[in-house]
C-alpha cells in the first residue's frame, strides 16, 4: 500500500526551534504508516534496549556503587540496617535518615563541588559524581541529542553542555546498575527540559497556545489510538519539533525497560507536570501573582516529581503498583518533589529575575503577597524548603517503619538520593545559577 500524501506536520513553535530537524520530518513522512505505537513491553522481566556498540561498552556493564538487590536483606533481620542505608563510598544519599547522623564529611578538595550552598538551607552533602561515568553519560546523551532527535541547533550547544545533564543524572541515581539505566533518566531529563524551554520558557516558549502544544506532545508519551485515516498524521507529528522528537524517543527507550505499570506511573506524573505548566501559564497571561499557597499548589505539579519516581526503573527493579499508590508513599513523593522544586526556586532566583517578563518563584510570590523585602522573602522561602525537607524525611521514616518491604525501602532511599543529588547539581551548576547577594 502506498502512503497517502500528507500535509507537512504543523508546529506552533517559533521558527528557529521548529525548523531544526527538517530532514527528520521528511523521513518521518515516508515512514509514517510504519510507526510502531509505543506501548508497554511484553510482560516479564523488563529489558533494556540493546546497548550501542561503543568502545566504552565495558563501562555500561560496570556496577555502580551501592546497588543492593531489591529483595536482598530480610526485613525482620535487617530493618535497622535498611533504614540506616548503605555505608560504602558514594552512598550517603541513599540513607534514609541522614538528619540523625553526622553529615557526610566534605569531599576531598580535588573533588570539591563548585558553588556554595544557599546559607541555612537544610541539605545533605554528597560526593562528586564519578567523573568516568559522567563522561560516558555525557558522551552518549550528546550523541542521542544530535543524531537521534536533532535536539538543538549549533548555537545552543554551549547551553546544552552547561546544563551538565550527565553529572546531574549520575549524581541523582547512585544505585543505577549500568550506564544504560542511567541513560533512561538522562534522555527523559533532556526531553523534559526541551519541552519546558521551547514550549514554556527561555527558547521561544510562551503561555499563548501552550495547552495545545503540551497536549499534542503528551501523545508522544501516551499514544493516540485512532483510525487508520488519522493515525499517520499523528505519527508524523511526533517528529515535528525537538520537544516531541525528544519525548517520543526517550519514552520509547523507557517503555522498553520499564514494566507496564512503571510506564503508566510515569505518564501520570507527566500529565501532572503539564497541568502545572498550564496553571503557571494562565497566571503569566493574566499577569497575576497568586497567593503563596496557590503558588505552592501549582509548584507541586510543575515539579521534578517525574524524575525521582523513575528511581526504581533506573535502579533495575520495580516498586509494585500498590506500594507506590499507597497514601503514605504518595505523601513522601509529593514532599520530596516539592522540596527539590523549591531548591530550584532558590538557586534559579537571580537567573529568573534577570529573565524577561515577571517570572514567578517562591521568593517573588512571598515578597509580593506578604509585603516582605526581597531578602526577607528569600529567607522565608528557605524556611519553607527546610520544613518540606524535614516533613519528607519524617514521613519517609514513618513509612519505612510501617511498611518494611525491601522494595519500599530501596525506593525511599532512591528518592532520598535523588533529592540530595538534585541539590548538589543546583549548588554546583555555576554556569546556570548564581546566588543572590543577601548575606
Ligand atoms: C525535569 C523536569 C521534570 C522538570 C519539570 C519542571 C521544571 C522545569 C523545574 C522544576 C525547573 O524549574 P524551572 O523551570 O524554574 O527551571 P530553571 O530555574 O530554569 O532551571
Ligand atoms: Mg527556576
């Protein structure tokens, strides 16, 4: 059967962002009828995509520090040890209760993180991510961005490199068993940022028409099931701009490695994220500053949540759907997501003040709504963050005690590791973030 003539896929992105990858569009049009819908893989043990042939393929199989088997320690015999978490090099972030222990000693000077923490911010110091792993993940993610999804034009390269996504993801997933597992998180992180930058913010994004763009991009994660007549146009649209190409490809890799329920969990978290983007956009369109609690509600959705909640897939195990869905776990995940996202508000504060328009973040909203000076609003935001972190740790500890299943404990440690790695990346990414002069 010959493919019918298809109109060129439409993108509502600005010209610079949408024209890039035009060659991919052409080949997509040719193959539109053959596109396989991304759905859950076959039941059974999740398997990763075949690793690319690479001179560093040995590294891909290299076990990372602290990769305990999901079912290893018996809860009755080892509950206390599980709660303490692993103690080897590079495992500080995997502990559930670092608050009750002395802070990990600072890394040796050679590996010391750049940047300084926000003064007074409650956080846990983690070692600098393994430079060999960072290099390999960075190499592979750039190859994916350029060769597989045509993510950015040449003049965005410095920003792509400055984002240091390899260092970010290696730092956030210390229990990933292989580089292939790390790549699952790294591709998704890049894709999520492409959507945020190109649809919502820095790279030509706008609140106008955002709902349409997000919904159509969401079908790269949650496929459209429609009739023969309309399916090719949809399939082709997934190649129409960089955000959709990135979502489609990153999700395809993820779905191959994840169980059906892990993939569905991720889709749900991404729908939450898109809803948060829309509320933020609505306020931007109306030039409205919400109440502080309303802002915090928006930021619970426009949130890093989809990143820590894939910790089990990236760790090569699965937290059962019912254990993930239980109220206690949902509370822990929400608190972790909120604390990590307020970390972003604090570290990106000066970047956002310098950006065009009136960018909302917690200090800006508190200053405006509560009539505080910029400095006092910033300091109050630190307190909000610290309360969220303490709540996260208290709720995680309570859940670990109430639900001593090894998978639950490992997942909680994975989320805690993500929280710590996220802070470390924000603190040390001096290319992207600069602290305000309040001290
Ligand atoms: C990676 C991911 C799921 C991001 C979703 C939400 C998001 C972009 C953030 C929580 C970061 O916030 P922000 O847009 O303010 O980022 P920068 O301050 O520009 O780094
Ligand atoms: Mg920010």
